[in-house]
C-alpha cells in the first residue's frame, strides 16, 4: 500500500480527522491486550488527566499509538513476528500539526520501554505478556551506548511519562471519556504548534 496523501489535512481539520480514526478503527484488537486500540489510548489520556498532568502529556498519551492504524498511516505495520515501526508512522503524520514534545512522545515511546528496561530493571515487572513479546521484537533492553544517546533527548521526561501511561492503559475494567472529551485539548495543542 502506498502512503496516504495527507495534503488535505490542516490545523482546522486534523482533530476531526483523528477523531474519525478513533471512531472507525478504535475497536480493533490491541496486540493481545485485554483492551481495544481506542480503549488503550483513552485510558492513558484519562489517567494522565486524573493525575493532573499537563495537557501536552494527556494529548501525547492519547495519540501515542495512532500509527497502529495502518491503513491510515501507510505501510508501517506490526504483527506477531516483526516490528515495522508504528511509532515512526504516527510521528511522521503528527509532526506537521503538533509540537515536538508530542511527536517525540509518539516517536520514542517504544524506545522508552527499552530504555526503562535497561535503566530500571524493576520496570520489566510492569510489562504485560504482550508488551514483553513486543520488547523482544523491538530489540530488548537498550545497550549502555543506546542509553547514553537516548538520555540526550530534551523531551526525555515527557517521553518517560507517556511510557508509564502506555503500560497503565491496559485495564479491561476501566471506563473512560471518548475521544471527543479530549478534542478541545488536542486542538489547543495543535494551535500551540502554529502559534
């Protein structure tokens, strides 16, 4: 499949475009977890909101796995035997509309799992079976050299915050608001990018 043409997306329609994806595709299975794709991302955003985190973290958690919607974001896909970089697919589309903090949280949330497994061994105990499986596909814990490079990212703190929300957002029993609850917040973050 060729990458879709995003030339029609603008500051004024990107939020609705993302909402449409949540509505049409959000019910898809999330890689063996007990939640759907939308439930997973909405849970991360809801937990961040409940904990009083900044809007940029809430929006980053909401959108961190948007690249899993493969037909929306080109040929980047992930299946049980390989990782084709859903995080890069999502970040490439979002970077046109969102501040670097958001796109870094999307682009590096997989790397953050590898980083935390290397620097905080107890973090591994937080991982679900599906997350452990994907960790192995994604290269396992970072090497000391990779850790050193990763720590140079100016948005490291926010990336790590979203990673923790990623692991937290896998509860079969959690009710959350829908995407449209967060849409005004998403629009504010988009508007910041264009300010």
